[in-house]
């Protein structure tokens, strides 16, 4: 009649692991705000800085680009630098979350909030 109660210990262990994982993920996501990446384009003529969450923090444009005739080129360089920073932020996020979940038995391809 009480044979099924043996599984309660397993359930408690699973719940404890889930809480530990949730705590580690929250810590890792908070740490992502402090990781900075820099994207660039035009051989460094346009650079932007973002955190690992992809939030743009800064933009620098070489003064030599301020020419009305080059407006479209500058716009393209800005977009390219932002995309580069976002790609690097994504990589930093993946690395940070992989470190936070190292050793945990998670289903392959599992994504976390904010990823």
C-alpha cells in the first residue's frame, strides 16, 4: 500500500536540483549585465559596446566619417557594428549559461529565459 512513497525522496531531490538550477541561472543572467563586448566595422571606424544581454551601452564613430556624402556608408557601418556586438553578446550569453548549467542533466537544446 505504501510502495509509491519511495518516489517522494526522488521528487524532493529533483525539486532541490531544480531550485539550485534556477538560482544558478538567475546569478548567470545577472552576471551577463556586467560582461561587455565590443562590435566594430569599417576597420574600427565605428565601434559599439554592449553587455552580454545585447543592450547597447556605447557607440563611437571616427570623426573622419562625418561627411554628408558618406551618410549611407556611415549608417551601414553603424548597423554592422551593432550586429557584430549583438552576435558577440549572444556568444557571451551562451557561454555564461553553459557555465552556469555545467554538470546539470538538461535536455539538449533547452533554452532559458533571456536567451
